[in-house]
C-alpha cells in the first residue's frame, strides 16, 4: 500500500537523503586518512550504514511516488 507523500515530506526526506549521502562520503574520506586499520574499518562500516540509509529512503520515495 502506498503512502501519500506531501511536498513537506519530500523536502524533509530530501534533506535527510542529502545528509546521509554527505556523511557516508565524509566517513569514507576520513577512513582513508586514518593510519589505524581498526579505526579505519569502523569508519568504513559507518559509511556503509549511512549509504544504506540513503538507499532505503530513496527506495521508500520511489515506491510511494505517483
């Protein structure tokens, strides 16, 4: 069942998607700069999670679009 997405909802989801993408890219960039493998791996894992959040929001918007 589709949910009706309002313009206000779309603006909020767009802002959230932008943040999730931005933070994922930042986490990947930081992981490349860190000399500690353990810490670099943690940053890469966090980047994957934020990238997944971005994809999930996009999938939600796509599945509920008219």
